[in-house]
């Protein structure tokens, strides 16, 4: 599993190629955990900060225990809308 380093701590990320009824083409999305979102706090909304740069690369933040589920389970049931998984990028 890949990680993002923020303020000396590593947070897990996963990247998927997905599709759903609302998009015409495949889409690449990266997810991380709520603990990363919490650590970045309000700085993720402030442009030109490390937190904002990271936040712009994350499609969705999931509960900490969800990040270890199967790609299929995450994409179908734990994002803001259901996606079909094509592949996970390691």
C-alpha cells in the first residue's frame, strides 16, 4: 500500500481505475483515510499549503478501517457514489 507523508507521519493511500454510470471514460481516483483529513485540518482549504496540495490529489477520505478492505468493497460501498473497479494501481 502506498503512503503519503504529512508532518512526519505516513498515511495509507490506494489508487483505483474505476467507472460508473455518470462518467463516460475510466477515471483514476486516489483515496486515503479520515485520519489524514483530520491531520490536515482547515489547512487543506488554504491554497498553496502542503495540506491543500495533498488534498487536491485525494478523491475521497474513508474511515481508517475501510482502507484495508477489498477494492471491490470500497468502490461499491464506501465512496461518495458507487463505482465499478477496473483495476487497482500499486
